[in-house]
C-alpha cells in the first residue's frame, strides 16, 4: 500500500513538473500555418469582390504551441474591453503576458484605474467544432461592456454579432477533425453612422486566432500596421472583408518512422477570435468616419472616449 502510494506520488509530481515545463517552454509555432489570403472593400458596391491584397500574407507572429493546455477557461473575458488580465491575450495567466504581439508603447488605460497597462485585446467570437455542422452553426459572438465611469452610457453593453459576421468552412477533414479551416470576417457597413454618433472614430490594428487542436493550443496574430506597409491599396479609412486560412500543421500527432516527417495532425476542436484596439493616435482615422479593417469602432472601449 505504501509502495503504491509512493508511485502515485511520483507520477503526480512528474505530471506537475511536466505541465509547468510546458508553460515556460512551449513548442515553437510556424506563422505560415495562418494565412491572410484576401481583402475586399465593404463599400465597393460596383465591384464587391475586387481584390485589394497584392499577395498572400502569413501571420506576423505566433505564440505556442502550449501542450496539455486548454485556452478556453482563459479566453472568456469578463468585461471584454481590453483590461490587463481579462482574457487570454490580455495576460494575467501562466501562458501569455499580453505583450506577445505588441510593444510597451501600445499599452493603454481602458478602465481609468491604474494607468497605461492594458493590452487592449477584445474577444470577438468563439467557434466550437463539437457544436458545428461543418459550417457557422458553432459560432457564438461576444458582448463588450459595460464601462466603468461611463456617465453618458452607464449600462452600455454591445453585441459584437450585430457588427460583424464570422464565416468558417473546413477544407480538410470533417466535423471535429478539421485540419484546414477557411475563414472570413465581414462587417455591417450600414451601422457606421450609428457607431459614429455613439463612439466617434476608432479602428483596430491586430487580429488574432487562438486555436486548440488535440491537447494543445497556439495563437496566430496579424499585425495590420506591418501588413499595410506592404500593401499600397490598403488603408485605415476603409472597412474590409477579410479572408484567410488556418492549418493544424503545428499540432503534430505522429511522425513517419522511416523519414521522420510529420505523419498525422490533430483536428481543430475550437478557436477564439480576438481584435486589438490601438492606443496609438496615429492609427485613429479622421472624417469621413470608417473603421479600418472591420467596423469595430463600436467596441473601441478605451479611455479616449469613455473615461473623461
């Protein structure tokens, strides 16, 4: 009995040490496994499918792969306004600090409490493959708010599903075992005047996907400040429809014994979609009002507007 208890203790200790080592030393991820393949204008009614992207772009950064981990418990922000520690990408957890894809100069004060220490990430939507029929039925959209100290709109809570539509289709694999996912993100351009009256001009500069496959997850980020520098037809004054893909080539299940090459990959079980509202005033747009890549002015909950 004593011997069995001792063995159990060793196994528990080993598993604890292994889990901790995963957090501090995740497997490297590859930015090429997330792609931005198309950008078209929401406002181009004459030619709505006119391609503005000169070439396909890989993600500009990635974090992970974190083994033995599930991002979901940390991916559900409480207020969802970008506060430090509120949700996976805003830090306050054992996996991400909130600074993986931004600089110190990008931090902001979204709550007016403790200065500019907030990363500013807002979760847009969650996709669960188990609740899906290989289409968009597994998608749930987030809400954002209310905002503390917002005297004009003290109970303002916004439904992100009213602002945008996320589309997902599997191009490799089936339900619950998708190894190649195509995504689109489109905005409701008709809501621009309402948003302008309520919140003024705002935009966002990052789009990130937190992907879980098997017993691990990774995060892929698109920094549009960098991408737009290489794309002369794109700007921060136009709402766009974005399209891209995500593969699970970072989530290797087995290797070929003869060649040593990856043999099989895990399927996507769920993903979370995030956007970051920038603090840099140089990214802010002027009249006429528009909301950059997506119409997210309505959820640009920063001290620029509310904490006054």
